[in-house]
């Protein structure tokens, strides 16, 4: 992932500005779309950081113009979940290796 700016602001339903951090972006050959995975660094009820994903236009990453589109198909969610699971497994393996030293 190559990002010039790893943060952007969204406006929620109440009109409040929320700063989000880009975790990673990727293009899917399968769907021919670009995806952005990000967080607002809030936590869910069990303490996990909330992570969101949307479709975006990589040519339009200016904070004032960026438009995020909802992910609507199960196929797209499966692609994203597979990547997130893979990253989580990789992080767990890295952490396990650090603990054995």
C-alpha cells in the first residue's frame, strides 16, 4: 500500500466529523474494484478496534473529494474477510515469535 495521506475525515449521520485512519487499500482482480480498509480507532463491546471497509476511487483520495461507496455483495465481503483473516494470522504468528525470545 502506498498512501500519501493515511488519515481522512468523514461526517457521520449526526453531522459530526470523525477522523479515520487508513489501514490498507487494495485492488481486486476478481471484482475490478478498489477497496479501502480503515478505522476510527473506536472499540466494540469486547474491546476490539472497529474496522470498516468501503469501495473507493484511488484517483480521488483528496480529503475534500473522496467518496466511499458501500460494499454490497457477499462476494466482496468474503474477499475482504479473507485478507483481514490472513493479516490477523500473520500478526499472531509474528507476536508468537516475539514471545519466544
